[in-house]
C-alpha cells in the first residue's frame, strides 16, 4: 500500500549540477500534431456511417472534437499541478475505479452494445470505466511501488486479479490484457525478484489463452487469425477487409478522402479499424511515418521517466509510456494480423471519448514530470 510521500529528493549524478528541464516541447508538439491528425482521420473514416445513422456527416467529428478540446484543457490544467499530488490520490482513484467497474452491471446505469456492458450512461454522454481504470492502475501502482517494501507479490496478484476479472466480465479481453501487461511492467521495473517473472508470465499466457478460447466469438477470432480464408463472408470478413484496405494503399496510398473501405465495407472503420482506412489512403510510406510518430512519443515519455526527480515520478511516467506502447502495439498488431483481432482503439486516433480523455490526463501528468525533470551537467 502507498505510504506518505516525503519531500522530493532531486537526483544528482556523477557530482553534476541538476537543472530543471522545463516542459518537453518535442513531446508536446508531437502530441498535438498526432491528436489533430486523429481528428482528421475520424472525420474521414466516419463521414459515411455518420450520414447513414444520424443524417449528419459531422456527427462523430463533432463529438470527437468536443472530447479532444476537453482533453487538452484537462491536460493543460494537470500539467500545471505537481505530479506528487497524485500520490495522495492513489487509493481514492482506485476505489472510484472499482465502483465504476461494478456500476456497468447495474441495470439503468450500465449501457450495453454488441453483447458487451462496458459503458455508464451520464445522460449527456457515456463513460467507459475501463479506460480510466488504466490511469488509476498506473497511479496506484506507481505510488505503491515507489516504496521499496517486500512481500507484495500476493497483494499485487490479488489486486490485478480483481481488476482483470471485472474487465473480463464486461467482456473486454483486449483491455484486460493491456491492464495486465502494464501492471507486470511496473511490477518488474520496481526491482521485483526475477523468479516472480518466471512464475507470472506462463500463468498469464495460459490465462489469456483459456479466456480466448472459452467464448465462441473469441474462438472464432483465433480461428480467423490462424486461417483468414476459413469463413470469408463470416468470421473472417473483418480481417479480410482490413488487409484489403491496407493492401490497396500500396506505397503511397490512393489519396486522402478516397478510401473505398469506409463505404460500409469495413466494420468499425472509425474506431478500432481506423488504421486500415489510414493505410489505404496514405499507403505504406505514410503509415510508417505515423508509426514513427508513435515511437517518438513513447521514446520521449521514457526519456522523461529516466530524468524524473524521484522514484514515484520515474515509475509514473514509465506507466503512462507502457500504456501508450502496449495499446498501440496491440491495435497495430491486430491490423496486420500479427495477433488475433481485438477491440482495442488506436491511441489518439480512433474515435472514442473515454480513451482520449484518459490518455490526455495521463499525458498531462507526464508533462508536469518533464517540467521537474533534471538535466545533469558533467
């Protein structure tokens, strides 16, 4: 459990003089640029379905623009709040998260779609608690693991089991996997014994495998992954349309706004499968540039983590970076058939307010850490 956080101790390496770095401008510029590109991509991918379902081609882009503006306001505010204040909020955040994860199962509060109950009805919009559970987990584990205490293996497993269990019941195996990987990364960077790594990895892998095969729709995704031609008009249809879209893009794409897959051929075109639309329009070269921006963002976050003035800041930034990296890898991996198809959105790009807000809050924390990061002069 987190203990009281004492006054920070700025690190001095090799006798060098520590100097404040200020906000990480390259990270901030890349974040803004990628977010604006995501907004353009949502409009481009959703214009057909928005007009079909709502009679307004701007329906999805209006909602996403509102969430993006709100997210950047929160990001700006949080970037000006000392990140150490999140230490004291770790337990309340975790408690609220558990309540929200349970609330989705309460009739009249939880909202279902496509056989899943993952949202809470707020009246004016819906909220997906699993997205904020990632943030709460990162904050809580960072606070907990910043204290060098022993005998936390079983409490860690218990907490992780409760969170993953609640998420899996919704059901949302993709998010459960992301939460598990983030938790394991933070556990092991906090100097956990290697023997725990040897115990946990096979157990987690076996658990994911069992859950993937237990539900018929998940089993169909695994079958499709192993043989994309098994049911071209059924379970394989989604994957085949993704690959068709990416393949149609060639080296340089068919041009912005000219996607054919968005005309109701590709399911989830503006959400989980949006990368297929992007790849179709800007091609392999454009997709590589986009992926490079993600890599740059992730690199900058880990660089900020390395220079954080205390252990809490190091783990906290590393947690946000791991979150971005894992979610990006899972989405892109499923798009190019490296892993079975999942319902995981592409960070900052896919349509969806909860994921966008949670990420921008996390990035606001990282920006504050970057302001207080130290640069040593040798």
